[in-house]
C-alpha cells in the first residue's frame, strides 16, 4: 500500500478509526507500507510494558505532558518537544507516571504488521491475550521482572 498525498486534520483519523489499547487511545494519522503514524493519549498511570520490535524503528514525539521510557536498561524522561528514538531490536517500555494525561505522536518504519496488531488489540482487556496477539504481529513483550 502506497502512501497517499494530502492532510490528515487534527481532529481526524484514518477512516474514523480510534483504538483503545492498554488504556490508551490511539488515533491513526497515516498508514502505508513504509510507515505508520498515530496520535496517542496516555491517561495518568497507563503504560506500554517493555517489548521489542524486531523489524521496526519506533519514534515518539511528546506533544504535551511527560513520559518515562525504559530503553535498553536505562531510564529516561521525555517532556513536550522531546523525541524518543527506539531502534528495532532494542527493548523499551513507555510509562505515564506524571499524574496527568500525556499526548504524543508515534510512528514506526516500516509498518510491517503493526496496523493489524492494533486492530486485533482494540478493547482486549486480558494481558495474556495482548502478549499472545503481539507475538503473532512481530512485537515481543518481555517477561515481568520477577518472572
């Protein structure tokens, strides 16, 4: 699928899609074979557990608020205007411990199976099922630290 030229307005998503994933709201903005971007809203105390994208580079540009990243064993904090670069094959987790909602723009390159993963994960409440589905779509969650 080739990228189409044009604008995706601030209030719009692709085809009206809005995903609820792990308590966050993801609104896809662009989707092609080479990249996928989405606006994300992270309510306070939500997170994406540590995981690896073996086939994609991921980027997170913080628009408003603060996110904490665990990146390859190091803790980092990003505030509005900061860009997190999460290379393929490097373990990372994303946490909103700020007590306030944070918004950001994510993108990955190439897209691979991530769009399909988000469709599959929409409104899935069971963490074990999230891990299972992610593994089928080229995202590998790390075991909990005490496992």
